[in-house]
C-alpha cells in the first residue's frame, strides 16, 4: 500500500465549514470515516445538526447579494484559480478519494482531472449568461430578458465521485452568482472539506460555499428545503431518495435538478468491432469498479458474437489486479462499504441460480475489506433481478439476442434512462439505434460519455435537468422578463 497519511494535509478541515470558518457541530457530535480496504477509521469529522444546517443557510443567504452583484469576470477568475489550485493539489485529492472511497489511485487521479475541468469550463461560461432583446410581435413594447441567479442552493452529492459530483454543481452555481450549502455523502466527506479549503484559497468569499458533513442527512436536508431562503436543490443519488426529496422540495416549490439512478444497456450488434467493444466495455463497466450511475449494467450481445465477446471480456476482467485503492498497482479497489458488497453478491447469486453462467469471478475474495471479484456472467435470463437493479459493482451480466428490435425493446424496458452504449461498424445503423434508445445520453462506439462541456442527464426516472455544458449553468439561473417601451 502506498504511504499516505492525513498528516500530510495540514489544512484539511475535520469540522463543518460555515461562513468561511471551520466550526464544530453545535451538539459536539462526530462520526468516523472508514477505509473500505480495511474497515479501519481514517478520521473523525463533525456531524452537522439541523441547527448547523440552518446556520449554513444563514451564511449563504448573507453572502448572496454581494456574490450575485460580483461581475461575471470576477466570478470567472475565481473559478479559474480554483481550477489551477485543484491541479496543484491533485495528489492530495486523489489520495483522499482513494482512502475514503476505495477506488484505485489511477481512477482517483482521473476523477480529480475531470473534476477540475468543471471549474475551468464554468470559468469560461460565467461571462456568457446572456439575455435577449426583441420587439414584441404586436410592436407595443420591447421584450427584454435578463438571467439572474436563482438564489441559495442546497447541493447534495454522492460518495462514488466525491470531487467530480461536487465541482459539477459548485462550478455552475458559482458562475451563475449563487451561494450554496454542500452536503457531501457521509462515506466521503473529506474530499468535500478539502475542496472548501481550495475554494477559499481561490478567493471565494466567506459564506458563498458552505460544507456540511452530517450523518443525519434526511433531517438536515429537509430543514434546509423548508427554509424559504433556499430556492434550489441539486441532488445526485438514487432514484429512491430522489423521489423523497422531490416531495420535500414541493412544500416550498424549490427549483430542483435531479441526477438519479441508471441501468445502462450496452448493445453489441453482430457487425461490431469486438476489440473496440471489449475496450469500451472495460471502460463503461470498470470505471470506479462499476460504482457509477453511468456504468454499463446490462450487456445485450448478438448471439453470433456473444460467446466470443464474453470470453474476451472475462479474460480482461479476470486479469485485473484487485487491492487497496492507495496501492500504485491496484486496478480494482474495494467497494465503498459492506452493504454494497452484500448487494452485489446477492445479485450474482440470484443470476447464477436463475441459469446464468459465471465465466470469471462470482464471489467475495478471502481477505479483509469490502472487495468483490470482477465478474462476467453469460446466458443470463431476461427475467433475472440483476438486470432490473443498478448493480454498482464490477459485474457484467450478458444476455443474448438475435433481433435488433427486440434488443432495443429490452434496453428500454426499465424505469431508468440515463445512458446507453451501442457498438456497430455501421454509422447510420448506430445513429438510428441511438435515436431509438430512451436515454439522455448515448455512447456510440464509445465507453465513456462524461465531459464537462456536454449536458449530462437522463430521461424517465433517471432525473430532471442537465449538468455540464452551457445547459448546466442555466439550471442555476432564472429568466426575468422586463416589458419596456422607448
């Protein structure tokens, strides 16, 4: 295991970050952050209360007017400095992510680079919140439309990408002129707390960004959503929790953005380049050990190539080095906690009992920590539970098909619609299938779709709104129409 201690990050806050200050929880509560590779305690952080949450809203509300009044160029320069500082602190951030999340250092380094790009992108977008001016069709007046910040935002982020899911929300919110309270996942609060320090050093004024670790997530988020000063909720997490938060947000008619669950189909048509398809499958499935909402979850492979595709994929996945995320040679780290491992194991056992054939993996290794072996299953029956659940682990279930229309029907037969993947040598065919798939994003002969410059989001119960791209900043702006004559 690589040598790394929190002692090498002396400016890492381990309390709440509210109003530009590091403060303890009002009731003195704390909770432990665990290393998924060993189950050992990494650190203890403050456990925010409802009172702390409302104090964070106070701070964000108090800073709102001055930050909204800051020039677009000023906000842009702050974001650009944050991008530079993230790159300077890339080693610290990557090790923190590996420690508290478990992902391999290579994945963690990739996440930091991706996360930083949201600050650079929105540094460029901050100066492009353009309005419009036109003459009313009747000629009676001019229609002037301005873009103004929506107000105080509550940002709730998951554990699987603790840096990137934070910057994907903080970046556009800062660019738009909003202030915010970030509630990071309880499994991974350390990365968010270091991000608070980086933003402070970049010149973000006190109160503009507040970070509130808390185990009592439901209570603290509910309290903030029922504060009339909060006007925006951006949540990334499960559809189940998203439904609860949508109901909570309705009480004060809070503007919501939801990036929820996925159940991504990966279609390999009979004319696909199998080398490319396997390469893409390794990215789409094994990025972050499968703990990603964009992870390929269901593999629909034409019967004529299914055995060969499965053999090649199993060979590649079986060769991956499993170990602690902080070890330099690790390719697959542990899952985030014991519950995650149990869920994956139950799904694989169920698929095997239903007739699926384990080609590689299929079990927990005999070692401490929250590990699961990279797994490939062939001949999975269409009714298996593993095809209906978001696996969130290093498991690839393969279903065969012979009819393209049936493959599309199976791919769309889910309440989710975040991302789909298609492999074919025929570009026209691939574009037609992409249009037929009911998802917000499609990787056509690509295993990776995420890009700060692209709108990220899904259809159906995979979410509301878009993050990234120009659209991502629009989610933090309100259009104000002024009727004027001259």
